[in-house]
């Protein structure tokens, strides 16, 4: 189907995408490590509950932790071997996480689900849930929950924007696994009971656009190269013209469901091969790493092992980020492990990473000018700095923030706006719990 141009959305920024560093690196499978440490917190909701014990033998794809609630997701072994330890320790963001350590026996024994042939809508929904598939664009929302919306929907939107700088994992998937993504999209559409499938791809990926134009049942929308084009509200508007209200409104309230292209690929593998989600594609990039790559990595792989597989450090990095530079987490060291939502590992030099000391606010208003959610980030930062988080949330409308980082990127005073926003949200959640 011939591609069409998408609409424009308010705000946003145009950072250097730095995708040339890794975009020409084809998908490559990293050998499984000797030990994996798989977190039970692999989704947006509650952590899963372990169903194995120390000493238990496990196979690849075997359930090792069961979802605890509707917004949780099942967790599976990514190697075959023996459970060596179940321990509590700090995750990449400093919060507490539980890890299941498995010693690899290198037998590559599997315990997949049975493949499905011509599955019904209910069978597809059940398979997506049973395979532990979450949104692989970064949020980690359980994919099966989106397939039972409370309001009628008529459209599935595939997010192929990948607007985050440096990251090229979705780009390589769209190039090399085009048919699998298309089939996965059809399974999702069948589960939703819709026939209208749209894929949004940024204009800086013309080869991917050409790949998807060959499908008569998938409409390709060319997106302007702009950040955060991949945000759900922005993507829905530019591809369909529909607007989503402020929280708690969801895309389904506007008749659409959004899924990432990597999620569609995982759905295809789960339906056709019975493969649970125990590995994903990760971009390793930045000028401080020896070899940039897009690699298929088992969940629970230590970041140090991933970096060493890519040749190690070319030069000492100024900043190491798990995820993308706009929304990812800056790390103190490589003592962290890959999750379902780990899209990138970036080793950035001093030339790449912002490290300036913040200065007082200039009252220039640029943060509000670029905010795609029409918010006032300076208000959040002002009141949060004074410790009045209620006022910060009220006058900055902080709870509607999607944490894209555009405000902090554009701020000439280099204020830590996202830090203030996240702290305000945390304090409001804490206050809500006390009430």
C-alpha cells in the first residue's frame, strides 16, 4: 500500500539522531552467558512471584516466576541449567528488585509452548499473556491487557518511529524481520477484532518504509523526523488525526491500540513457534564502545558481558546509559542486567554526553514551548525545589508528563527538569497511598 505523510504535532525537538553509528550493523545473536540474573520485575506493574527454588533444573522458556496481578507479567528462563540463587538487590534505577540466578549448562534444552495453527482471537490473547509479552518500546506494559480494551476500537497502530537517538534495534528488526512483524500485527489485529492496521515509520528510515509498502493490508504513514514522535499520544494523532485526552484517557478511548514493532515480532514468534519472551534485540552504541552492534541478548545478561562482547571500551566513557539518551537510565557501572525493556546500552564520550552544571532558571519558557503535552515543566521544577510537591503537580500538571526529556534537552540553564518531574510523581504516589 502506497505510503502517506502523517500530520504534525505541537512541540518536540530535533536532536542529532546519531543512528549512523549502529544502523548498518545487522542483527547478531550473542552467545548465552555462563550465568544470568533474571529480575522478577519485568513489566510496568508488580514483580512476578518465583515458582522455582534454589537447585531447581530449568530449561529455556520455562516459567520461573508467575505474574502477580493484571499489570504484571510471567518471567521465563533464558538459559537451561540450574537455579543457583534467588536474591534481593538494587536494580539499575536503585530500587529493590528480586533476581533469579541460573547457571548455564549450555545444553540449550527448551520448554516452549505448543505452536498455534490458525488461532482464534481468544487463543491469541491467551498466548500473548502466557508468553509474558510486554510492550518492547520501553514502557513494559503487558501486551495482553491492551487486547481487551473497555471501549470499542477499530484500528491497530504499529509504532515503528524509533525516534530515540542512537537506538536502531527496531530499525534492524523492520529491515530483517519484516514478514514476521507483519504476521504478528495480523495476529494482534485478529485478537482485537479490527481490520485496519497502520504502521508509522519516521522519514529517516526510507528502506523500512519501502519494505512495508508491499503489504496491501497495512497502511504506511511516513512520520516527520521529530522527537518524541514515538509517544503514544503523538503517534495516534499524526497517523489518524485522533486526539487522546489527558490521563486517565487511553488510546483505546479514541478507538485505537498501539503496539511496538518489536512487540509484534515477539507475538509472531509466540504464536507460530510457541516461544516465550526470554530474549530481545539490544542496540550497543556510542563513541566510547569498540564495536557498535544490534544484538539478540538473553534476559538477565550482565551489561558488562554485553559490552565485552562488543569489544569493550574504546575509550573511557563519560556516561553509560541503559536505554536511550532521552529516556534511559544513567548507570554508575556495568553491574546491571538486561530486562525485557532494555532497548540499548550506550557508552558516551564527553563530546556526546551533557555534563554541564545547572544554573538558575532564566524564565525563557523554552521548556514549555517544546513540551508535546502542553505542560509547564518550569513550574514543576520550581515548586519541587521548594518541597511543595502538591503545588508542583497542580501548576505543572506533572501527572500528565510522558517524561520524554524534551524540556531538559532544550533548557539553556541545564536544569534537572526530569528529575524534578519524577520526584514529584513519586511524592504524589506516596501521598496517594497514605490517603
